[in-house]
């Protein structure tokens, strides 16, 4: 579980940097706020999975998984593939594959927390 605690610390640090950087942007867009909200929402299941704590309900964990991994992750992968085909180079292909692997690495604890932590949900129900 140490790697998941490290992942939680890394995502929390990135979220903190995003949040602190908002006032220093020249122009704020809705996507800036959406990015902070998405980053903050994935902290809940990553923390819960890393430390073995049930936060909220299983329904909330499933909703976070669906919103973040399936919808936003799917859109991200779609745009990475589309950009890679339009601007094809070996560097771009490696960057896109690295981003996809990172997405899978982040999605794993969110999935495990929402769907495979039945003992955690039953003991804290």
C-alpha cells in the first residue's frame, strides 16, 4: 500500500499547486476550476484505498469513478489519440503512451476502492 500512499501524496501536491496557481493566472476559465474539482475529487478514493478508510458511501465512490475515469479519462485518451495521429512523431507517441499508463495507474485505486473493497464498505456501513 505504500505506492498508493505515495500516489495520494503526489496527486494532493499537484492539486494543491493547481489551487494555489489559480489567482496567478492571467485569465481564468471554467476548465481551470473543473480541473481543480476533478483533481480534488479523485483524492477521496485514492486516500480511502491507500489508508483503508471508507469515506462517504459506495455510491459516491462509484460516481467518482464514473465521472473521473470513464468520462474525463475517456475524453483525455480520445484527445491524446487524435492529437497523436494529427501530429505524429515518436516523441508524441511516447508522451501519449506515458499519459495513458499514468491514467491507468491513477484509475486502478479508484476502481479498487469503488468496486473491489467490499470488506471495507461492509465494516464501515
